[in-house]
């Protein structure tokens, strides 16, 4: 009987072995899997074949792995299965292995996994709320890295459209939608806290980043758990779905879909097909269903059910055990022996398949880099890899066998992919390098600006020139003869000044000034032109009231610090607003006419319009007659200089000189500076009131410098390089970081203290390292500004030198502006760079202590003197002017005197004597002898005694 049973068992054993043999893969079969995987990797990378590729090779927009310098505090959400985690990750700088994490695990009930998308994300946000309460962080706005372990099409680091659910999820209204937006909407619906979602990360990517923090050679991430997937660093030139050829990008392979085009049907078993047919997504994720923990147990169950149905399992072993025991033999045979064999066959195949796929990837990386031998590390996470006793060994052995030219190390991610999601936002990009210029680059910029100056001066090229080189009709600097009592209006920003300037000549020429600053509200700056000039008129009335001069008729000089076309000093047609001004109905109009209309009741009259650069040059020229350049480096930036009249095509005449307002703020509007503009410059331009205009000014002036620094700090914070990743609402608010903050932070002694104070007011809690880094950013941005100004000023100085045909230039530059005045390092940097760029010059930089108002008064004095001279000449010549009525009266009187002179009775007293000449006719052209005619020529002797 025992023999019969044994024979029967042997037969049945063979059936079991044959069944399990379908899960055994030969080396040849594994090599074929590797080759087919390699084909699908390539197809997924190419634009033409990507749509039909089963391995989608999705770009992740992660361009590099951590380098150990990352720091900060982050929130991480890890969603990829029936349980998900919420974590706080703190990364310290200075050494690796310096990451602390706090987390809680939450379950996702089946009815939510397969409910609506809104229900799913509301549940997730509820769990986040619970965690933030648990951590006491409800009021802390942290950057969030979202580990989302499902196939997504990413168009950016924080944008991911769900391609399809896997791992048992089936929530409706999610596929095809951006899951980051869905999470943000759920956060808004709950309205309890705010999070800055800065990155969406696949779990493979998170795992790679986590392990790369420990091992810089880690450039592959593997998940072998509930699901199965791999990512790796691919060469950008091979990723046709993304623009660019330089560097690398992490690609999420989504290799779980391998086999969807039936190319591995030869190794799939009927049990695989039964599992696939009974899943939520039949025909999809076929490779994952053969390799991942979510499906291996189901494959085993299907095999055991089949064995049982075929009578090969359970009762047979029970009967055999009874027989052996009746013979007095102890037996350890159990159903678990077969279960163990089934499990072993299924899990071994899974490990081998993963190994074949991994071999395809490491060989591709080796070939990408042109190496004969590759050493690389794979970061691994997942319960199957961690908990199965043999999975990792079989995987490694398979890779070693199929990729003999690659030495592949595997390191386990102890902290999961949540840590990696945080690390991704901490990867530094050396983006400030582009703001540093060599002298060679600065000389090239000098040459570019010099060409633009030539274009602006030329009659044919001026219309298309970006640097307009506008004539000002100011032909000389002050000569010491100016005197009088003047009002100066200085309009060039949100605050404007009104000044009273008295120039006297008692013993020597002296200037007395009194001024008041008035604010221009935002709604007026962006309102109508009439409102703007009415506001100026009201402020002028207030000033005259306070100065007790409302009954005086004083000449007014108008410093108007915007690009305008000048016609003989006082008409000024505005070309374009700058510095955030947008008052309507003014561009293309004469601002003098508009202002005179507004102030006509005040008893004053605009005598001269002066650009602030011209006013600055004239102010400094009052103290130093060598001053022939004026520069503003403040809220805005501009320059003027004295040009030879023969070079100015827009103005008649060749003798002498005239001041030219360069309007250099528009330098680069034609693309001339695109190679030196950064992503931050472009962002500032896009958010400005005049996109595409005043590009040079937006790179160098005080109005934009603070905002430029803020954008850099925000990006660095988002990447975890500053403030432990904290990005407060204040830091995110445009205008909260100002240029005056840049100046304060760059002070030599108290700069770091100021940095801490300023950053604390912005809501962040800066460390000493944060303050040092921020000071460094400020220095790079302000130094760039000084260098660029030095380059354009250098172009003007070399032109002056060439105009004078002198081997060495000696001149003075008058400067005004808050950036130049207040920044502790700016002037020194500017002077030093100018000396290097224009070594054949001796340049004195003269600070305009009284601004441009004094200069406006000087021009007004000259204009007033010219007006007085014109008036005196007019008064002198006025008695020689006769009206029509007077001329008719003269005609009438002459007629009377003619009659008196002809009459014998009155001829003796007539003033018009009417004397006969005895010439009786004029020649008739016939040449005939003279014949008397009945007329006679009369000689009128006009005036008494012939006078």
C-alpha cells in the first residue's frame, strides 16, 4: 500500500514540479527579457515611439542627486499603497547622515481607495491635519514634497498628471488630472492650514535621492514592495520629450507596464493571466503583476487553488502523514512544504525578472558614459526586498550574471522615500554664477553700449535705437552768473520734491534751498494723467502757502525723470512711463502743457523741463565746471553727458556742445543683453508694468534690486538651502524685501545683525549660516549692478575722450541716487571697475548732495535770463511796431498833405511840397523824339525842410 501511495505521490509530485517549472527562467530567457526591456527603454525615450511604448520613461525634472550641502526642514507626504505616511524631515548641513524624521502612518480604507478623487484627497488632508496637530505645526508654512507612487506625466517639478491608477486604487475623476492641484484644492476646502507644495516625486525617485544622500554613487532607485518600479539618471540628450541636451535628468521608467504590448507573453503563465483578468486594470501593469508584492500572494493562491482542484494538495499529504505514523515513523511533512515551494518559485521568478530589468538599465548607463566598466549604486526600498529572505540575493545574482561589466551595489533606504522627497527640494543649483562678470565681458558690454549710442545719435538709426540719446537743448554748464528766486519740481518716483532755490551774488555766488517731500499714492500713479498733475498742483499750492510765496510769480524748473522728447527746454513730449508709473493719457503728450494747465491758478509758469540726470550734472557743474556727465543710480538709472553738436543729427548746427539724455535704462530692449540676463531678471520683467521695456534698468536699479534678491532667496528656500526650507507669506510677497535691506545687510560690521533683524521681520528664523548666505547673495546682485553701470559709463567716458581727441581724459561725473548714496560698498566698486575699464582717464566722482533740484534751478535761471533778454529786446522794438489802424491813419494824413502840396494856396505851409519837375512823360520804348503830354512828374518832398 505504501508503495502504491509512493508511486501515486511521485506522479503527483511530477505534476507539481511541472506546474512550478513554468516559473523557472533560464539564463537565455532572462537575457531575452533584458534585451526586450532595453528596447522598451529606448522606445519610451523617443518622441516618435513614446506613445506606444510600454515602458513610459517619464521625465521627473529632477536634474541632480544631493551633494551633501542640503539643509532645511520639510514636510513630506508618502502615498503609494493602502497605508501612507506624513513626515517632517530636518536636514542639517555639514555632514551626511544628519537627517532627523518624525512621522505617522495612516490607513486608506478600501471604500476611499475606490471612491471619488475628492473623497481620497479630503481623507489625505484630514490625516495631514491630524499630523500637524500632533507636531504642533498647524501655523507653520513648510515646503511639502509629495511622494506619489503612481504613473504621472510631469511637466515640472510640481506638476504631475496621473496617467493611471495601480496597486488597487481606482478613485474616480483623477486620471488625466494634476494630483498636485487636487491636493491643493483639498487643503483649501479644509481651510485649516497652508502648505507650499514644491515637488511631486515618484517613490523610486525619492528612494534614489534618499540613498544618494548617503552614497554619492547612487543614481538608480528601485522599489520592490507593493509595487515595482525603477528610476535612474539619464543623459538629457537622450530624452526627446524634454528640451535641452546638457546634463542629466532622472527618468521614472514605470517599468511595471513592461509587457503590455505582449512582448513577454512567452514567459507569462495561466496563473499570471488569471490574476491580470481579475484585477482592477486588466491588461495593464503586466510586469508589475509578475514582480510586486501586491500580486505575488495572489499568484501563489491561484496556484494552490489549482493544485487543490487537481487533487495534488492537502488531503494527499494528510493521508501520507497518517500512513507513516501508523508504521511508527515520525513525519515532518506538511502542506507548508508545497506552499514554501510554490512561494519560492513565484518569488524567485519575480527577483530574476527585476534583475533582468536592472541589468538592462545599468548596461544602458554604462554605454551612455562610454565606459568599459561601470561602478554604480542602486537605492532600494519596499517590503518585498526588505522582508523576503531570498529576494535581494537572487536579484543581485541575476544582475551580476546578466551585466558582468557593471559592479552594482545595493543599499537599503532605511527611511523610505519620504526623506528623498524632502531632499529633492534641497538640491542646489549654482545659478548665481551667471551674475559674475569678467573684465573681458564688461568690455564687450561697453562696446555694445557704444554702438547703441551711435545708433541713437544717427538720424537714420535713431527710430530703431533702444538708447534714444535725446537732445536736452542745455548747451553749457553753470558759469557763475546765475541768480534769482526759483521753484523746482522734482518728479521721478512715488515721492517727489518741491524746492525753493535762491541764487544770490552778495560777495560770492551762494545758493539757499528749502524743500518738502510729497507722496504720490499708488492709485494716482496708475490713474489718469489729469489726476496726477492735479495732485502735483495741489502739493505745489501747499508748498507755496507754507513758504508764504503764493502771491509771488516765480519761475519754475520741472525735473521730469522719464524719457521725453525735448524742444527748446520747455515743451516735453513723454515717450514712455518708467518706474511703475502708468498714468493714462500722458504718453505722447506735452507734459509741460499738462502741468501748466493744472497750475495756472498758482501764478507760476514752467520755464524749463530738466531730466534728473541733467539736473544732477548742472548741480555738480555749479561746484565743478569740469563736470560733463550726470548719472542717476537710485530708484531708476540714467545718464547724460555733453556731446559735440556736430554728432547730433536730430538738431541743426555744428558748433558747440549740447547735453544728451541717453535714456540708457532701455539698453537691451532689442535682445542685446539676453546672454547675460538670468531667470530672475526675466521673472522680474514678466511681473512688471512694462514687460520687455527698460531691461537694463531692471537689472541694475534700486527699484528692482531688492525684488531680485527676494526671488533668489525664495528659490533657495524652496530648495532647502535657506531657512530650513521655510517660506513665509512675507517672503513670498512682492516688495517685502527692499533695496534698503540689501544696503543694510552689506554693511561691514553690523551687516549680519541687520540680516537677522530683516529676515526675522519676514517671518523666517535665520541661522548664522542663513545670514551669511543672504549677505553673499546681496553682494553678488549689487556688485553686478555696479559692474554693469561701470561698463556703460565707461562707454560714455571713452566717447568723451575720442571727441576731445585727447590721449588722456580728465573729467568729473556728477552722481545722485539712493543706491549710490546709501549702499556701503556700491560707490567703491563702481569707481574701481571704471578705473580698470578706462585706464586712460582721471575721473572725479562728485556726489550731488542737493539732488537735481539745484540743477533745475540753474537751467531755469538761464532760461529766465534768456526770457528777460528776449523781453527787453521786444520792449525796445515795440515802438517800431504799427497797428493796421495806425497805418490807415498815416495813409489818410498823407492824402491830405498831398492835396495841400498841390494847391497854390496851401503849398507854402504844406509839409509835402509836391514840386514840379517838368518831366512830362516816361519813356514809351519807341525811341521817338520827346513829345509833350498833358501830365507832369511831381517830386514829393516829404517832411519838414525835406527831412
